[in-house]
C-alpha cells in the first residue's frame, strides 16, 4: 500500500526553507435528484464541483516570503488552476513554526 502523494497546490514548496508536510483537497459539489410519480429517485446529477485546497508547510530554515503574491495563479497540468487567497504563519511553544496556505 502506498501513501498518497502530497500536492503543492500553490508552489510554495519551491521557497527555500519551506517543506510541504500535508495537503487537503477540500472538494465540494452540489447534486440534484429527480423523483418519479411514485416518489422514488429516478435520476441524480452532480454539478458545481469546486476545490479549495489547503497546504501545510514546516519551516526548516531562513525563509524569504517577499515573493508570495495573493491572487497569483498556479497551474497544475493534471489538476487545473489554483489561486492563493490565504497565507498564515503559525507559532506555538515547543514546536516548529508552520505555514498554512489555502485558496480556490
């Protein structure tokens, strides 16, 4: 059994000192059902599939985040386009600082 490959949706793992440690795809979709005269479901259609992935990075050294741009588009050939809308640096006593990035 293999582990799922972590996907760097926003390309921040290319920044020296940031290492990708986890991702969440956060997919959602809407569905509609059609019922027959007897009340049984006769058809179901899924539409409006959206993805709002988030990535978690650990800081392993000096990090220069001056090139991080909100609204920048990252294109992944197998998944589509993603836009960075949120970037947080998290610190807590006794653990390494982390960075969270999310968008749509």
